[in-house]
C-alpha cells in the first residue's frame, strides 16, 4: 500500500505536470484534525481546471494514478443535478488498498466549493486565483442545537413511524420493516442522540456522517444499547431491537427536552408504545384490532386492585375476608403469570389471566363494565387458543350468562375446594372452518 506521502506526492506531481490543471486542494476526513486516522480514509481531491471536456473525452488519462480494481463515474449516472461541464468526478479504488475520490472543477465552481466547506487544504495554485483558505476545521459539521419545533418534529416522527413498523412486523413483511426502521426511525434516533452529545459538548463537536463517531462521544453503555437496535432479519430479533430503540429514544428525548427547556410529549410516546405493544400481542388471525397487550411488572398493583374490586362485587356470597386474605398472594402470582391487559388512552381498564388455555379470570374496572372490554379480552384469548376452559361459581349469574353468550358450554359441575361453593367448568372450542 502506498504511503500517505507517496500518494500526496503523486497527486501534486500529476497536477503540476498537466497544463490543463491550474490548482488542487484536498478535503474530507484527512483534513479534519478531529477525525480518527486509519487505512480506509479516502483521498478527497479537487483539481481546478480550465475545462472538463478534454478529460471527459479521454477515459484513459486517469491511468496515471495507478492500477484500479474498480471505479465509478458518479456524474454519468442517471438523475438530475449533474453539471459535468463544471464538475466531474472519478471514484477510484486502487489495487494497493488506497482510494481516491477525484473531482475536476472549473475555477468559478471551485471558488464556491472552497467557501462552502472549511475542511479544505490548498495543495497547488499555479495562477494565484484561488481564495485564501483558513486552517481546516470541522466546525461546519458540528451538531447544531435544535429549535423547539425541530425537536418536537423529531419526537413526533419517531413515535409515528412505529405504527408502520408494528403492522409490518405483524404481517411479517421483513424487507418493509427493515426499511422503515433504517430509513426513518433510526434517522430520528441518531438525530436525538447527536443532540444529547451536543448538550454535553456545548454543541462544539461532530458525530460524523450517519453518526459514525457516536462511539467516541456516547458512554459505553449507551453506545452498546444503540448497537443492539441493529437486528438481523429474524422477526423476534427485530421486535427486541425495536423495544431497545423505544427505550433509548424515550430516555434520550426526555433528557434533551429538559436540558433545552422544550416540552417532551410523554403522552404521545406512551400511546405510541401502547399501540405497538398491542400490535405485538395481537393474534395472527385477528379480524379486529384489540387494545390488549402483555401484562408487565409495572401493572401488578393496578391489576391486583381490579382483581379485588371485581371479586368483592361479583361474589357477595363469599366472605370478604377470603378475598382480602389472598390479595398479597395474588399480587405475587400476577408478577410472574401470563396475563393480558386492556388499556387505551384513558388508562388500564381490565385484564385476563390465562395459562395454556385455562382462563384464571377476566376482570374489568367497575366503572368500565358493559363497554365491551371483557369481551375484547375474551376475544383476544380465543385468537390465541383453539380451546379455552374456566370455572365460574353457579351463584355468579352475570358471569355465567356472559360466558354462555360468548360461546362457552357448561361441562362438569364440582365444588371449589377452597370456598366449598358449587362451580361450573366451562369450555369453548374454536369451530373448524
């Protein structure tokens, strides 16, 4: 591999010998004092020329730079915006490992380019026509402090895109999901993390293109969390990466908002995550969307209160002390049980406990009963299992009528060993299509 000195000597010598080339300057990471140095850094070179046509007509003139493995002519590609008569480029990967990104520019075009990018170092000016170039700095690339509207838009865009990510995962449309994450959600996450770094550095550093220098700026733990948001194409792995992305964005956006004095819309974040949780839990053959999600450890106190309230209201024929005496044990069981809660914008309204098709109970807050919540929880279970069973006290007429109306049939009659009350076993089976 040619050394940096060998490459630079060659680049300048070629410019000096070719009368069509009137000047040369270098930009990119090699002129950035804050960029990490490694063997993969490109040589970003501009040759200032009188005209580009003679170069473009002679494809072989670039052979002087060395043996190429492959290359690209970016300005010959289809698309709008190219001005080959003023600016024409060659991207060259050499056999010795070096890469040269060379652009030919007319004088007037080059003057504008130099003023636009302060990461420039003058290499050659035969006619003393190029403007003075100050010391190279990456200041133009420093993280910019966001305004309030920009911050709020970033938050809104991140949480909104999760709608598409969730439904794509439910449909198992992996290519679509990966593009939604990487083209949209991730851009907002990187933007928020960049602002977080900006706060810690008084907005006086660059995180690089696509956040490539975030490893140097974030704590080891936060950077590891960022890396975990990059999944393979396995559906379960993608879901895990999305949860990680949500937690990282929420935590960072909260901090950035507080530091900059901007309001963080926590309700928007909560509701978006709630909808995503419900999408994740939704049975694959669901015909309607259900606001039902998997129970979390943070739900234990609320669900235990709903459990106690429901049992006291429905089972007046059983001493109150029985239910209150079991309250702490039920909380302990709820913390590790498979359960699903019904939650909407107004809060958590009910839950169902189910294990291997056996329903341990359906409970709904008193003020929210007869609003379809119990049915929604039961429909959710029907979507997950082909057969369900449960027990209901014979004296609990409302519950008995509810389950019969929902397609359950009475099986055997028995006595509850704990309360010695008569109860029915009830069974539901999915009809074969």
